[in-house]
C-alpha cells in the first residue's frame, strides 16, 4: 500500500468533523505496523502526532502541516521497511 497525502488529509478532516468525543485518535499503519498515532483535541484544536519509530511527538494547529508530517513518516517508514 502506497502512502497517499489525500487519504491522510481525508482521515484528518473526518477527525475534525467527528464530535462524538472531545479527543479523536487514529492510527496510521503501513504493512500492518503502526507508524504513528494522531490525536485531535476539539477543545484546543491541536493535532498531536506520536511517532513510533523515534518516540517523538509533534503538535500542529494546521491540518495541512499535520497531514504532511504523517505522510512523511509513512514514506520514511516505507523506505526502511
């Protein structure tokens, strides 16, 4: 499965529009392995991206920048897999 920026952005938009819970969480996997977990907080309107490979955390207030970071992590993971 190839990483696709449009699919990442679509999943993030769904998180923003889903008000079932204050915090929305999604996993982004590649080859059945979790690459990163994304959490969106409706109260703060921030995306938190938890990178599994380097145990890093990134916080974004812009959906496009969050999507690019997730996409880059997926591509980087694919190159080393």
